[in-house]
C-alpha cells in the first residue's frame, strides 16, 4: 500500500495528461475510459475535475469542428470561423481549437482582402473610380501592412487623371466644333493645369486663343455699334473685320458661326461708315457745337452729314445757361435736332 500510495501522484499526473491529450485530439473513447477512473483516483483535484467536466462536451465539439472544416473547404470561411468560435464558447480551454480558429480567421482576413482588391480592380476597369477607391481603401483597412492597396490607389490616381484629361480634350473638341472658342480655351487651360506637357492641349490652345480673342472683338463691335461714331473705334473695327475675313477664308466650310459674325460686323461697319443727313435748327442766337465733330456757330437751320452713332450737341449763349443734347443718329429716326439756349441767367 505504501508503494502504491507513493506512485499515486505520478499515476494521476500521467492519466491526466492522457485525458487532456484525448480531449485535444477528439478521442472520445479514450477520454471516456480515463475520466471515471481518474475521478476515483483524485476526487479532490480541481485540475482533474475540470478535465473530466470537458469529456461530455466532446461530441458537440467534434460536430462543430467537422462542420467548420467542411465550411472552410467550401470556401465559406466566415461560417467556419463562426462554427469554431461556437465550439470554443462550449470549451474555452480547448487549445487546438483556438489555434484552428486563428488559422481560419487569418484565412478569412486574407480572403476579404483579396475580394476587396479584386472588386477594386473590376470597378477600376469600368472607370468607377469612386467605387474602386472605396474597395482599395477597404483592403488597406483589412491588411494595413500590405503593399497592394497603396500601389492600387496610385494606379487609380493615374487612371483617374488620364480619364479626366481625356474628358477635357473631348469637351474641347466638341466646343471647337461649335466654334465656342472662349469655352474651348477654358477647358484646354484646365487640361494643361493637370498636365503641362500635354501636347494636344497646347496645340489646341494655340489655335483657340486667337479665335476666342477675335470672336470677342467681333461681338463687342456688334453690341456697341454706337461707339463706331469714333473714327478710332471705327478704324479698329475695320481691322478686326479684315482679320476675321482672313480667318474665314481659311475655314469657310467649317466656320458658320464665324461667317455669321463677319456678316453682322460688316453690316455694322457699313452702316457706321455711311453718313446720314441731320437737320439742326436753332434761334440764330445760340452757338452750336457738335462735340468731337465740328463747331457750327449760330444757325437757324442747317443740314449736316453725320455717320450713325451717338452725338452730343452743345448750345451756348451769353447770359443764358448752356444746353447739352445727346442724340442717336440712325436710319430709323428723323434726325432733327433743335438746340437753343432759352433759360436766362439772373445776376
């Protein structure tokens, strides 16, 4: 008995180790055989009690582990992780299952990372830049240390920039075809702001900018025809018309808008260059001056020839307040101007 008692502690430890190995390996038969005997050998041992308590849980653990393995083999890693976690909730001390759980979770993380990257590249190929960026950023959040998302985001930026440039060049081509040269200049300048070395944009800008300036001058002539009364302004308008004629001669078949503008300016210049008879009446006492044109002196009635436009007629007389009359001379009015000083100055 003394000999048996001396060996008891070692026997308990040996059988406890066998029991724990059986539990970890899922050997229910061995665990079920060792458990009752070990309980009799060490009824007061907490370690033995805890180990024996785990034996009845083994069937459920085995079932969940088998299901998890099948799920993993089918690629359903999320389900496999869930099943292993459920098994660990039943037996939290199961070390082998804890290792399996870590493996499944690592594989699931890798799978999610690869899915996010694959989705990102698919969206990138469809030019869905916002969606691709979200997918690559999701992949980066899943595996912050991975190099793939950083490289993919750099590729995305290049593709997005190229797409933006292509869009701008396409817009510029459409605007140029419609002879909207000012807008064409804006779009091409926006493209060059992105890539200053873009030859197509530089060449297009060299063509569009002079035409935009010419169109602006032609529009101003038509919109401000009254200014053509000034010989300097009229001379500048005639120079602009010559410039437009030269541009039109080089592209008459493809520039209907320019052709219309040239015709409108030619009409405005012709009208402004053709003098109209203007009848000026007064009292024979008032000194009359047509500002920037001529001094007429005192008249009762006089007809002068003036080109269409806006003029100022100044009347002055000693002892009377000056009068200033602004009138537009054009082919649709009677062009009769009466200028006389009638308000005496009281001293």
